């Protein structure tokens, strides 16, 4: 399952991570690799929370021009 991450450099020099498919996802990283790791973990937590709440999980992304990174999550 592919999901997009958007990385934005903040005023402190860290990268803020958001996920267009999951408005509740916001994370940070000290560099690109760290930001991607935290972003992926945040999406996994968002999916787990949605499963627990019984709310819909967005379908996987079709990577577009707005994505800085696409992460691949297992389907389970």
C-alpha cells in the first residue's frame, strides 16, 4: 500500500511531515531519512487508530506531483 508524504522545512531546520491521505498525520524529522521514518510510523499509527475506531482507511495513493516521498506499507 503506497501513501504519499510531504516534507516541509520548518524555521528550526527540521522537516515537518504530513500525509495528504491522513489529515491527522503530522510528524517531524531531523533529516530526510528520519522524517520518512517518522512519517511512515505516523501513518501506521493513524491506520491502527482508524481500525480501532471503525472509521474508513483511505485507499492507497497513486503517486502524484505533490508527493515528496511515497512510502510502502504492508497490506495487513
